[in-house]
């Protein structure tokens, strides 16, 4: 095995890879297509390997080097049945380990320290590391979970707009804006909602936060409910002397003012998920070399 | 035009018809396949006409009589764009009027009186008649509405079971039962939820009410939230001296104990929706005959 470690962040829109020496110094980066292992395993495997080869090329190394490196791949679904193991077997690395996207995000954010990570984008999910042991909750999707996700914020906005239209709850500038967008026809909202994917609902999340910041009563209600849900999940994970809570994802910054109760614990993430994957790959490399020494 | 009136309740599982004389005395009944006009207009038209012919046969009348009767058809979607008019043109009656399922249900429940009707089955919807004028709210489907529907009760149960599994909210006998049903694997609940139709979620509604009656904290929470939503919708419709509120649908009886605040106004429906359609058809018949006299 060469003294090279590759970390890969296998995401739903692209795979990003970075190659480092045994001290963790990054010497090359690569990017390829998406990894959606549960829906398209074959192309995910191709893209994961391709991003690694791009990183080798970027570092001025031969593509064949791929078979002598240690690699850690973080990808959503790695913990579903035997997907992780199937990918480990199929990848071209000397030593490859497949872990969840949550683990590389946590490693990137906290390094080797204990703490809690909450990720808020289209979905919402929480992971804690306490005494080195991992515990994850949430992330079940917006239909019956992900209470603080962008998708739920958008779905709630549609629901409250219809309630305002019916005169059941008060209207506000944000519900007026939604009704106007849909031609003041509730049927159009229903049509949208019944075919909307999580990302379709989630595109309303920034609008909800904007109006909430201006004091719009409906938007404040939606964000307050979501922040309450975040608090409940954090309380389920928190322990005395928990050193820090990191908020990640596209909505992290927007939620911060609504989580003032946790302000003393809130910390900026140290690094991103790709860096977390590299850190884990360097650990793997050093373990293997100690093992073979 | 003969002195015959046919009322038809065009439902998603079957069309039911009843034929009456000009005094409203029912002399025959018929039944045929479903009417889902928005998804299958052609077969809906066939089934509507077939149920009417069955009723004529049941009354000992020739099938050709169909072209000389007055008929009122109540069917979901009649108010969507021009569907109602398209059906009116296509039906074989001397005079046919197509109205919403909500209107025949209201007519059946209240007769010609003012009042409010709330219908609680797989969906939930409210209709009021005040000074003879109709006003309907709700019924937007469980994704972004129908807060007191069976579908929402079931979806809420799945969501709260996952929260209990994650330790975010307390577990209870009902969440334990759900988790056991799904092999204590949250992924199985997520899989169910992401493909579940409203009726799939709604099959849990009776279970929620059963546990709520026994004091299960989670079930009580779910039903209380739904009853609060019913209250909000009723308040949006209620007026001083509103004579009565009728609860209709498969969950009407189950909700009654949770709506004690409205007990003085709650009244049993006078008749069912099919009877409401017959009443409206008799009115139509008498109007036409007065018009042509």
C-alpha cells in the first residue's frame, strides 16, 4: 500500500474526492457525478471511483495508483442492509471503507472530539458522538419525519396558506404571497403539493425564514414549530458537559437566531464532510500500516 | 318529462341511485360501479347511468324511461373546472344536474335547514348553509390539509412512533404496537409511509381512537390535535343562532366525545347523501314542471 489516503464525499448531486499524505496534507482533488447508491448502485460505483482517479490525476499520480491507496467513502444509505459491504467489495482501492454521509459530516465538523451535529437542508438529521460512541436520530424523510427540514417548512407553508384561504387561520403577507403565486386558486396548491418532491417544498424554506425575520406571524409560527422540534431532538441527545453543538447544511445559519437557548454550546464546524472523509481515510491508512509493521 | 326523479350518489367505490315520485316517495333503488370523474370520466358516466337504469328496473319501469326523468348526481370533483357541465351534457336524462358530493351530503343531513356539516373519513371537509347560501372549506387532501382526516391520524401515528423510537418523545402502548408491527425497524415505517395512499394511512384511524379512549398519551395527543383542528374549522363557519352541526363519515361517532364543547349543537343527520340527491332531484322535477305549466 502506498502512503496515500483518499476521502470521498459521495453526494446526491456529485462525488467529491481529496487525496492526502499520511499527515493529512491534501495534495489533489477530484469531482465526478452523483452517488445515489439505493437507486443507482452501478453508476454510483463508477462515479465514486472516477472522483478518486480525478484526485490522483490532480496530484500528478498515475491512475493505477488507485489500487494501492486507502480510501473512506461517505455516502447516504451506507447503513441500509448490506449496501456498505457491497460497495466496499466492488471498489478498486487497496483498502476501502464505506460509511454514512452522517459520519464524515460529523468527523469534519467535530474532528475527533465529542459533540452533536444537526444537519438542516432538504431533510433534517442529528448525530452525536459521546465517549467516542455514535448515536444518530431523525432523517426519516419529510412524509413522517424531518420536522426541521426545508421540505417540512415548505409543506407547512402550503398547509397554512390553505388554512388562511379558508379563513380558518389568519392570513399574513407570506400566505398572501403563496396564494398569489398560485393564482389564488387552492386547487393549484393542492396539485403542486401532491406531486412535489422534498426539494420542491424546500425551495420555500428561505422565503419562510425571510418573512419570519420580518415578524410575519405565520412564518414565525412555522419556524418556531421547527425550532421546537430541533430542541426536542437536541434534548434527546444532549448530556451534561457535552462540549459543542454544530449546525450544518443550507439552513444552519437561518436557524441560529431561533435556537438562542443553545447559543452557549453552538460552535462553527471545524471542516466540511469531505475533509472528514479524508481524516478517516488517513486514520485507516495509519492503522493498516501499524498493523502491517 | 315523466313525474319521476332519480338521485344518484356517485362515490369512489360505487354509484348508488334511488328513484322517487314527485312527492319524494322512493320506488326503486340501483347500484353500479364507481364514479371517479377526475381520473376516469368515461367509466364514471357509464356507471352513473347504469345505476339509474338499475333503479328504474327495480321500480318495474322500462330502461328507456331514463330519457324522461329528472336526475341529480352528486359526485366528488363536480366543481373542478368544467367537469360538472361536461357530465351534464353526456348523461341520458331529460334534465340532469351534477353537483358536488358535499352538497348531496349536506342536503341529506340538514334537509332544507341551515346548519354545518363536517365529514370525517379518509379525508375531512366542512360545508355550511346559512340563509340558504353554501360555503365549503377544507377537503384539500392529507398532504397539506384534511387535518382531521383518517389519513392524517394515521400519518401522525407513524410520525410519533418514529419520534418515540428515536427517544425524542415518550413511547406509549400505541407507538410500541406500531414499532412491533414494522419489526421495530424505522426503515420499514419510512418505506410504508412513502408509498402509502390516504386509505393506507387511514386504516390506523380506528386504532388511534381505541387507544385514545384507553388514555394512551400519544393517541390522546393525536386525537386532541385533530379535534382542535375541527374546532378551528367550525369556528370559521359558525354564526350566532346556527341551528345545528352534523358530523358525517366513518369517524363521526369516534370524534363526538372529543368535541364536547359543541355538544349542544351536535345533531344526528336526517338522512344520507343518496337521500339528499333524491330530495334535490324532486325539487328539480317540481321546478321544471312549474316552469312548463
